[in-house]
C-alpha cells in the first residue's frame, strides 16, 4: 500500500485524534496508530517519534501484536480497566437507540406518538385522553419513551407520571387511570370572564391561523383576566365546549358570512 501520493492534513489529524480520545485511552490510541504506521511502511524510529513512544517500546509492541494479535495493543498492566469493550457496548447501544428512537408530543389537537424507524406514528385526538395516557404510560413502562418527555406531553409532573406508570403496571386501566382526575372537574377557578376569553382567544386564533394550543391560550387568558389557569384546565374546557369539532370549519364559515348580506332579521 503506497501512501506517498496521499495528502495528510495536520489540522484534521489533531481534530480527529482529539475526537477519538473521547472514546479511546491515549496509550491505546497511540499503540493503534503505531501499528497502522508500521503496516503502511514507516520506519520504527519515525513511528516512535510520531506516537511519542520510545523506539524500544514500539519494537516490543509490534513484536507482541504480530504474535498475539489485537489484544496485545492494550497495556496488560491495566487489565482492570477495560474501556474498549465498554466503548463498543456504548456504540452498539447508541446505534440501537437511534434505530428504535421513539417520541411523543401533545398539543391542542391531541397526541402524536412516533415509533421510530421500525414503525409509523399513532395519532390520538384530544377527545381521547384516557387512550393517550394508557398508550404513553405503557411505553414508559416498556422503557421505550422517557418519563420527562411523556410527562410534558400529558401535562403531568414527572413524579405523577412515574406514579401513574407504576399503577398501570400493577393494575388494569379502569383501576389505575379511569378514576383519576383529568383536568379540572369543577368550574370554581374558571368563571364567566375566563370562559369568555378562552372562547374568544380560541376563535380569533383559529380564524387567523395562529396556534390554538392550550399553553398559548392559557398565557393569553391569564394575562387578560389575571388568572392562573393551567394549560390542562384550558384544554379540559376546550374539550367540553366542543370547540375542537369546529376547528376546520370556523374559518370557512367566517369567510362565507363576510360575503353574505347582513341578516337584519
């Protein structure tokens, strides 16, 4: 193998070696480079200078590698630490995680669960919160989805999300989730002013094509009415007012009414 016509970049070499040192111990990496340089035809003295090793150490290393194979590259005085197998295991785990990456997101329309490269996506409407909790928490128990991400999607605290996941593992859906509070069950926090603003902000944002997520609506309603409504509370009222069912038809209705003569009856 003749490498005389190859252009080597010193800057890229430093960059790549620095990157490799995040995975390999320095001594091991230098021994690998020493073997590679030797196989490419470099003299022992030049190899020793490049990898910062005594020439006799390079000579011993090459003799042992040619006799024992790759295991001889590792410093046998440090057999207690075994970074290479751990690095390989970490790389394998990372590759597996990338191939099976899954995610969940929730918004004003519902929940979308991406099942990674091995599957498609599951879309659950906002009107089916129990179905969403059952599926998402089941995936938490299967260690497919992280707790923090699921808690955010379900508008729960991470601690509550873990509790529900444990209960679902121990009991059926009816016992674990059905009797749990989903959003606000009474209107003691949401008076006429808050309800009016929820409807008004939702309608205005729908007609103008802006975000109608419960988080965005909660911010607006709280600012206008000096309230402290949560996104989950707003989402509960959106569901019970049936606004999701007219999301797509409302803008069209507004445009139609604009073109229709005023009804004076």
